[in-house]
């Protein structure tokens, strides 16, 4: 079966130039253009789409017979080696492979169910860093290099170890925040498989000294941001980012069943920065693509500044201890770095991606003005998918 590569360009007329196009609110109104018109080899682009569909995430070796789309089974199985692995939030059954490729704002290829609201796992972190960016742009956080404890009264940020941790360190995932949050201790998050107590024995790393993918610390940032705004982060995201970029009203940002605090006499849900224990951001392919377009335009949307250019400059600045990573969840294309998560020689060095388990990916290429969303592709094949898009670009 051949999936849709947007066409019929000869029947379309446009008043704005390609670079000026921003999809209006209402995904049905998002305009398509012919792949050839926007500089692609249509057959090669179709091959990229077919590749994404053919490489759907499968159960691990030895898990034959497990339903790979049943995340209530797949996620607990994946993290069963952790000392505190029990889920705390919703693990929603996922759909099949889906995605879209956008150039100059126009859809040129699409496949799967674009409206389905699915989990995005660590792409939730990108939404969290964007919300913190709003706080910085609005002056609610004076300086990202200030200690979080100066702004947040919660005692978990005022221990001897945590007191000097800065916003920048939390955003870069180098904070080394130490403690237990929502019944999950930081040491038990992604421990060594052969020695799950290693981090507990070693103790907390010095803030800023080491990069670690750790959802407890990400959730601590979400809690700190909740104290700053004094209202649910989902409300902030909706008002400051998602509504201005024309997103649907179908997305959901979840926390855990026990991640509630009372603030100013009101009970509020502290959201999670991923789906490691369930929850996190759940949204459509269309809304993921809008997030990518906002990144492509460095916070600008149809003449309106949603986030400052300086915030995107900081987000895309490599972390000293992890040069492949900026602010959460900006993975920088770094083929020159051994072990980089995104390492695609054919893609520009300015390209980056928002990544989540599943695998989920929002790939952004400012040089070629491309945004690509792909859901439920084998993580090991993300780079090959990006390479196929690059190979589909017609060059003079």
C-alpha cells in the first residue's frame, strides 16, 4: 500500500511565500504541497515513509508474543530491573506507526493516525523546558544560574546537597538532585543493571559534574516550576504556547496518582517529565509537528514571539559534560561525537531532535526548513530514517 505524499500542487494557490506559512488552528486546515514542488524526490521521500512503517517498534528478543502496543505491559517489563519500578501514572495503549514530514510549514508526507493522542515519553521534557523558558522570559526566574532554592520554598530543595543546584543544571540534567519524589528515589532511576544499588552506595554527584538521564530530577524541575507559576503547568503551556501555535485541545499532560501538592490552599497536580512510570505528555502527531515548527522558527510563530530567541540559543548550546545535549530535551546532531544519540552525517550540524521512548521523535532541520515527526519506530533506526529524508532532498 502506498501512503499519502501530498500532491495536486497545480490545483492550489497560495498568497504567502513558503517560508511565511504557519498552519492555522484546526488541523484539517493545514495545507499540503506536492513533494516535488518543495524540492524532494517523491519516490525517495516515499521510501523514507515506508521505512518508518516497516520498522515499527517490536518486543525485545525473548519477549515474543508480547503485544508491543500494550504499554501497560511493555513499560513495566522494560524497567523491571529497577528497585522501584512500579508505575504511578497512566500507561495508555499506543497506536501504530504514524508521522508526517513538513517543509516550509507545509505537509509533504503523512502516514498513520495523525489525530491519535498517544504517549510521547521523554518528549514531555521538551514541553517542560519550554514552560521554564516562559518563566525566564517573563522574569519569574531572574537568571537560570540562580539556585532553585532561592525561588522555591519546598524543603526538598533546601538540603545541604540540593541548596546550590541551579535552574541551568536542572535543565541540562546535570543537577545531581538527591532525594525521593513521589515515592521514587533518585538513586533508583535507571541504575546499573548489574548493580542496582551502585548510585545509592556512591551517593549524590556534585551538581553540574555529570549528565544523567534521570526522571526523578526532571520531575523535581516540574515541581519547582509549579511553585514558580503557582498554577498547573498544563494551564501555562496551554495559554502561553499551545494555543498561540494553534494546537488542538486534545493533548493531555499527566502526572502520577500521588504527585499532588497543596499550594496557596489549592490542590495542584505536578506533571511528570516523561512516561518512565506512566503519565507525561500525550498528544497528536499534528501537535508534535507544531512544536517542531516552533523550534524551527526559534520561538517565533507567525509574527508573534512565543519564546525568545535567546531561550532557543541557550537550549541549543551544548552541555559541557554532554556535548550532544542542550536543555531538556534538545538532542543535537553530533556525528563527530562518539556515542551521540543523534549522529547522522548527511544531516546538518544545526539539526536537532526531541526524543522519547517508543521511539518517538520530532526532528528539526533549520537549514533545509524541515520538521519530521515519527512515532513508534525502532530507536536504532531513527538515524537511518533521518538519512533517508536527507537523501530525498533534491540538490542543484
